[in-house]
């Protein structure tokens, strides 16, 4: 399953409509609906732009970037999704720092810029 969108931490230096859009994150209503879709689908692999909220501090320490200060609508719903179903793999890239974290039976992988990941 794939869920796109995340808040741009550098949006204040971007131009609306050119390289930043106000609707770059899903709405609360869309995210709430996706929690049920995700639980029903029970994906083996989850791909998102940002990570669940419980990985914030891990990513801050690993990347040296405190993107946790930028409010994100998606992080809490992603954590709720994980509570309802644990995929084998969860891949994200928002933090631009390659890191693999085993967490409660799931392997979370943050991909750095231009990285790729093959999952058998």
C-alpha cells in the first residue's frame, strides 16, 4: 500500500504553486478513512512519505534534522494504522537519511535521497 504526502519543513523558502502546495498532505478526513482501508487491506509492505509518529525521535537523532518540529497530520494516523496491522516492511523517505529500524516485527526503512530498496 502507498500513501503519499507530507508537510514540507522548508515551505517558507518555497513558492506556492511552483514548488509548494497547501494541500501537500492528505486531509484529516482522508487520513481517517485510510486507517480503515489500511486495516482491511492488511498490506505486507507500506510505503509512505513520512513515518509514524513513534519514530520521530529516532529519525531526529539519526538524521540531525528535527522535522518533528514541523506539525504533520499524517504521523499520528500512520501510528494508528500500525497499531491495527503490522506490515513486514514500512518504507518512507521524508527525512532524507538512510536508516533501517526493526520495530515490533516490522522493518522500517527510511531511504535517503536517490536510494532504492529491493524487497523480495
